[in-house]
């Protein structure tokens, strides 16, 4: 089993920056992907970004240029830096870890981000 704990969310103002963190623990394979989804009020959950254990990154088109994903493999932690926050970034952000070797996907409980205008 894998446990994921997110942190860093909160209430911020438009234009601010925020860094979300997600620490994974448990039975983690060395080859994996970690990333973030977000779910805005009244909308479906959408993929924001992910990063492989090898360092390859992928972003949703809607966040390119303002979101930066990174990871610390030694500590099984993934980060999401969000700059120039906008009210439309308001969402619950969920961390995930994917094991390609067995197809298992694990989720955190989410951390809310609220951006006031």
C-alpha cells in the first residue's frame, strides 16, 4: 500500500504564488509517476501535471507557464509550484502516484486552494 499526504493549500489572493507538497510513503516502486489533479467546484477532476521518476514532465495546456512540477525522489515527495494565481485556480488539488509495473494508482485526500480576487 501507498499513502499520500498533501499540504500547502489554503486561501490566497490573486497574483500570489503557492507551493503544494505531497509526501508518499509505503511500498513505492522506484519506477513511478507522481502528479496532481484538480477539481474545481461543480467541475470534473482534471489532470494538471505529472512527473516520472526519471524526471519527465507533462502539463495540461491550461496550466503551462504558471505551474511547475518537481520531485524529490529521495524523499518520495512531489511539489507543485503555482504562480500568478487566478480565481479560476480555485480547486481541491489531489496528489497521485502511479505504478506502471502493476497499473496501481494511489490518491491523496486532497488539499483545497481558494484564490480570492
